[in-house]
C-alpha cells in the first residue's frame, strides 16, 4: 500500500482507493471498478461523507425487511469484496443470510468468482454461493443474469450494492424485493429498488448489522417499520436533505 499520512485531510478516502487498486492487482476488482468507485466518491462528497438522518431511518427499515424476509440473500461483486469483506460477512451472520457472488464483468465460470469467495472466506464466510451459477434472471442480457438456484433464484429479497441498475429492475420484474445501497440517488438501482440506502456501503453495512441486532428482539417494531415505510416519502426526504446541504453551502460561501 502507498504511504498515506494519517493527518492527510482525505486519508480515509485515499485508503479506500488503495483497497480498490489492490483489488484490481489481485484480480478481485474488475478493470472498471475504480471508475465505479470514483462515481461513488463524487456523490459521497456531495452528501458530506456521513450518513444523513433520513438515510439512517431507511437503514432501520432495511434491517426490518431483511429480518422479515423468508429467504434474503446478499449479493456481492468485486468492488464490495475489496472494500468491505468483513462488514459483509458480519451482516450475513447477523441476519442470517447467505452471500452470493454476482459480477458484471466475466462469465459464469470466471476465476474472479473464486478469488472473491476466498477473500470472503478469509473473513469468516461459509458456503458462499454463485461460484457455479445454474439459474438465469429472466430478461436480463448481462452476465449478472447468472445466479444460483440455492440463492438469488429462489430468494424473496436481495440486497444489492454498488452496481449497475438493470439487474435491479430485472429482479423486481421477477417479483423479488430489492434493497440497494447506492450513493447515487438518481441511479437506476436507487430509483427502482424497493428501498435504496443512499450511503457509502462502508458506513451503511455496519449500521445495518447494528440495527438487525437491535430489532431481532422485537417482531412488533419490525412489522411497524415495514408498514410505515413509503418509498416516495423516502426519496422526497433525501432530496430535501441534499437541497438543504447545497443551499446552506451556497449561503455560507457567498463572497
Ligand atoms: O460486478 P463487477 O465486480 O464485475 O463490477 C462491476 C462494477 C462495480 C464495475 C459495475 O457494477 C459498475 O460499473 O457500476 P456503476 O454502473 O458505476 O455503478 C456503481 C454505483 O455504485 C454508482 O451509482 C455509484 O455511485 C455507486 N457507488 C460507488 N461506490 C459506492 C457506491 N455506492 C455505495 N457505496 C460505495 N462505496
């Protein structure tokens, strides 16, 4: 890893970049992975690199949905495995829910699947799915269509992170609920999922695990959270929070 001084104002962000670049070097992250990461960085900067209050509420609802689902699955690609392998495994154990590898770049037998599984296993994952996908998401032409019959194909809820949105739409058409974690509130994933968490997955995953552990003891709270969730309301609150941030910034920086 390159030397990053701890007192550098963007040390944390630079470290995450290094993780992505190391992931490219070790064959976990696709060549386009750093570009997807940069897209996320730009949106994170806009949000103030923190979890917005309204997003924290969405995370609570997402935790309730994960607990209430009959067969939830966590979908993981190269970037996610490079950025947050431990956080993904912790979440999978907290729910509990299996992890399935699903990648855009590379065929259904691509070796990158094995390398991603090894990273997750080093962090305690067991029975990672998606190494030999044997089912197909209907009406989806990309490699993301290759799914596991023991996982996504037979699930009722899929958590997707940091990915292009056409699979999200295809999963919804396939009658799955989809939770997405996507920093771009305008993306296809964010606008077509059942609920989008507009946050950096680095922050959102530990918060999700925390909420899961808290909500596990109260079925009543879980059902209430799900019942009171309104996706349009969630989008509106997010847009209002972003507009407030931009207008405050504009006022404070007028010459
Ligand atoms: O599946 P793979 O491993 O073959 O890799 C596929 C990538 C990640 C390259 C592919 O999915 C891709 O190009 O993604 P996109 O279309 O750039 O979409 C990524 C989305 O994730 C964008 O909307 C970003 O804003 C968002 N994003 C990036 N980094 C983060 C993020 N969202 C949450 N947390 C992040 N750290």
